[in-house]
């Protein structure tokens, strides 16, 4: 079914699709408040029910009983790498190519630093106007810190191909646009960058767990990502970084903390980088966040990504169809790509976004009704379609609430017009 389908889905149709859904059983594994339709997993995933038990076991049985011996007895010291090897299965990487450490911004700083050092005669960091702002900020800050004439060149996404030339050191992109869900073709753009001998750095914050990702097949050089969106590791959950095996011994990052040292407990006065991905670990891992991610990742690795992607597309297409048929006269404009695909190029990620002049108020009115999406300036309503806990009847009901908000003018109430600090 597509947005151009002539038959308008009914609530009964949606309930029947939910009853036949092979992923339906996963919904009960998430703690979702009664009466809430959660369409914001693209910003913060809900709590997997297995996470509190795993975190409590770490606190009581490991930390509480084993004290400092838990670093070895419970494997805390190796968690960034063992968890990285498990995550690698989800994003098309090999064991030893991912470390789960730090934050996305810090990891981007580290990976961009390493990539620039590998192209010392080039000064351009190429990115796009749809990149997530923190990535651009980190690049600006790094260029200023290095003070070697580096330039962040920001272009329109459609101008990437003609902007890749021999001045570019690094192509730095977010694969899925955070506002619209538009997807860059990782394999094609990486190949284009490599043709001019530039390196690639991909931000997969809106990709991992939402669309199939294959870093090795795409020949990506570096990547970063977070765990708290589609991977459901909790607010501020640990981030991760990827360094392709072919760069392991030549990529050096500047945050040379003790746990990236070849022999941390030798306490040498001079830094010697560890071999492989371990050199990109900086400091002591945050074990509580890591074990929360560990429990959440169990669910993601159990589910079939192909089935998840097919259902996500079906949920999105149902939403587009219903919004355009039920709310078509209300001034909503689709800003996400209309078409999606199960295979690359994906075109649209795991979300659907509409624009409306009163978008902020609409989102706030929906949240008060229990339909949780979010808003992005200047006028974008974002809705995430995460197939493990969102059903077809949820989508139908969400659009009915949206229609009611627009029909009654609820969103014009003054209490929905003052912007909160988090939108």
C-alpha cells in the first residue's frame, strides 16, 4: 500500500494487520504507559523491560558484592569492546571495529581528528546543510583548535557530487537527515569520496536500528552513532565509534587517555597507543549505561532487521495515506521523501515529517492527548515508526487524534504557543 492507494484503511483493517504481525510479540517487551501512542523512538527509545533487571543485577550482584573486582570478574573493563562486537552484527562491521564509548559528539571529534591527520595536505571537511548541527559545531571547533587552515565547507545535499574534489580531506555526513528522514546513499557517496582519495565519516544516529546498515560493504572509513534512539539504551546512553580494519594501525585520535594506552596499568609517563580499536577508548567506561545498552541490544539482535524494515515502511505509508486523506485540507505538507525502499538506496529512514505553520502547537496538543511525536524548527512535526512496539492500529488512532486537533483548533490554545526548552 502507498500514499496513492484508492482504498482508505479502516481501524478494523489495522487491527487485522496487527494480529498477523510477526513482530507483534516484541511490543510486550517494552514498558509503555497505558493509553500512550509513542511515535518518538527516533529521538528516545522507550524502556525495554529487561533493562531494570540487568542494571539492578549489576548494581546489587556485581558492584554490591564484587566491589572493585568486578572490573575483571564481571568483565566491566572489556565491555566497550565486547559490546562493540555485538553491535557490529547490526551495522555490518567486523569484530574489533567498534568500541562503545563516550558520546556521539566526542566520538565525532576523535574520528574527524584521526581522519584529518591521515590527509595532512588537504584542508576541507565537506558536509551538508542538512547535517545535524552538533556535527558541524564539532568540526568548526576542531578546525579552530588545529589552527592549520582547515575549512568546513557546507553545501546543499544535492551538490555533494560536484563538491567532491582533491581539496577534500573528509566527507562528513549524517546518513539519515534528522528533520526529514531523507537518506544519503552511503555506498555511492563513499565510493565518490574515495575516487578523489577523501575519507568518509558517517553519523548513524538515525540509522542504526532503523534501517539496514552495512559499513563494510559500503567501504566506510569511520562512523559514529548513539544508542538511545532506535537502540533503546536510555537517555544519554553510551555512544559508539567505528574504525575500518584497514585503518586500525594508522588512525590516531587526540584524546589519549590511559585506557587507550598499550599497557594502562604500567602507568608509563609517555603515551603508547594500544593496537586496534582499543586505542580509541579514552577513559573508564560507564558500566551502568553499558549494561543497560547490553540488555536493550539483546532485543534488537533477536529481531529480524528485514522484517523490521518492511514493517516500518508499511507503518509510514499507512500514516502518510491517512494524514493526506483525513487531514488533507489542514495545511500539512509532507517534507519527507514520499518513496521508501527495503534496500539501498533507502530514500526515507524510520520517520515521517510534515510541515505546518502551527507545527509546535499541533505537536503539544497531540502530546497532551497521549500521542507523542516531536517538533523541529522551523515548522516540522516528526513522527518515528519503530516496528517493535508501534502497531498499525496505533497509526490509525494517532491520525484520528491529529484530525481532531486540527478540526477543533486545539493547537491554537495559548498554552501550546510558548516554546519549551526541549521541543
